[in-house]
C-alpha cells in the first residue's frame, strides 16, 4: 500500500513539473511573437472616390503584411480638403512629427511633403500623374533621396481613350474639358489628350476653374459648344463630378473621364484601372520600407501597366450613347469592366 502511494506521489510530481514546463514554454513563445509597432502619417489632398480607394488599398497591403491599424500601427490621417494653405500646414506638421513613413496622396500633397522635408523619414506618394514634372523626383528609375511611389497614370491610357473617342464617336468634333490649370497633373494629361486629338482633327475646348465650386458653371458653359465632355485626374474637378454627370445626363452629352471610379459613379467611359489596386501597390512598397529596411530612393517609381477600356451601360443610356458591339469588343475584361 505504501509503495503504491509513493509511486502515485511521484507520478503527480512529474505531471506537475511537466505542466509547469509547458506553461513556461508557452509564455516564451508568445513573447517571441510580439511584433514591432509602427507610426505613419498620410496626407490626402481631398476626399473623392479615387483618392479614398487609394488610401484603402494602401492600408490593406499593410494589413496583409501583418501591419494592422489599431494593433501595431498608428495612422495620422490628414485631409487638406483641397485647400493649399491647409495642405502646406499639414505637411509642416507631419515633418515635425516622428513617423516611420509618410504617404502623400495626390500631387499637391506629395509636393508639400517633399518640400517640408522631415529629416530622413521615408516618403511615398500615390495618385501622382507626373512626379518629374511636379518636381517630386528627378528620375523614375533611380529616384534617390528618401522619396518614391507610384504614378497613377500611363500616357497610353489618355492616348487610347482619345483614339476610342475619335473612332467610335465620328460626330464628336469638339471635346469639352473642365480643368483647374493650377494642378500640374491636370495640365500634363490635357496636353497629352490634345496632341492625340489633333491627329484626329478634334478640338479640345477648355472651361477653366480655380476651385470646386466653379465646376457646375463650367460644365454648363460647355453645353451647346461641344459634342462630348472629358475630365482628367483633376482633384478640384473630380470632387464635384456629380454636377458634371448631371449636366451630361440632362443634355444627353457623352461624358468621358480619366478614372474608373468616376465611370462607376456615372461617366460613360475611360481607359484605366482600379485605384484600390494602385494604393495596394504603394502599400507593398511601404511594407518593404517598414519591415525590410528598403530605401525609397532605391525603389523605382511604379506605373500602371494593366489598362483596359471601362464603360458604364447605365450612364450610356442616360447620356444618349448607343453602345455598339464594336465598343464592347474593345473591353478586354468585360466581366469586370462593362458596368451594368
């Protein structure tokens, strides 16, 4: 009986010891899985679908890499609401803060962040049409310094859209453009569009604005003077695109845009891509910087290569456009890019 009690006691002691060892190992494992915490700042020039989708895609790429807002990521999100003085103040505030990385969404925001400096903080940009013309970088292949990112345009997209208009809309002799010429990105795209339109004998008629509140009047001023409407990646204009859509629908004028989000909202067609994917692409660059120590200056500026014609059938009906089989045939991915 005593022998049995002794063996029972030894067994219990061994079980307790094993349990204690298991607990210690578990604690050690959980401690080793702790991740680093990050702090980033995002300066967005204005709220509109394309820029919002860019930001969402950027944060999604970080999340997929284990950098999650509210867990190991703190995000300082600033929005200038298309105000130049706000934009500059935001950039100066961000430069004075300590961040692991900063992101400028849209050309004015990226320009201000670069100009404000910020010591050695890595700077990425997104939704910038021409980073060289905007003096954000001096070389696309080798940006140098601490700045890189992705351009949200490919000149081929503008060229293809103008060619589509000239071939599929023979009655369009004048194309109306609402534009804020204070935005360098808008001017670059307008110049590209004009060069292509000139080849086809189509006149580009501009209606200039200086702020978002003037967009409606500018759109209405083109009615009766042009055969179709067009806008570039112009933040001031895109922010008030609902008024252009309404004008186009009321007057049965085909409306072409430079971004997919505006087509989803009610423009008829574009050649483009999803801004969410564009933001995700820049987010992947951010992961390389944050987790792997990559230097932005060594990362070439990315560009959108996968382009497709995107058309909105409901918008076509509202604007008096007959969508032909020839138009549909130009869409490479009809399941995703012919919007019902």
